[in-house]
């Protein structure tokens, strides 16, 4: 192998290496974008679930207090008869 062939081989390997580095950076950017999208979605779902859970708790408390009120009213009404 003469010097020109060696230089050509080195330049070819540098081009391949540059291409590989560019592809790695591109895949990392895609991964980071997917990660941030998933993280934002997770936090949004978590907040929605907390909101839904609190609404369910309020409805359950309202139903329980209404049932207790009606039960006490019926009991006191029948007790006075």
C-alpha cells in the first residue's frame, strides 16, 4: 500500500465515522424527544387522575351524608309516631 492509498483509506474511515456520529446524535435526539413527550403525558394523566379521584371522593361524601341525613330523618320520624 502506498501513501496515497493509505490517505484515501483514512479519509474514507473518517467519513464513515462522521456519518456514524451523526446517526448516533440523531437517535439520541429522537430518544430525548420521546422521553419528554412521555414524561409530559404521564404528568398530565397523573393530574387528571387526581382531579377525577377528588371528584369521586366529593360525590361519595355527598351520597354518604345524604343517606345518613335521610336515615336519621326517617328514624326520628318513626320514633315520634
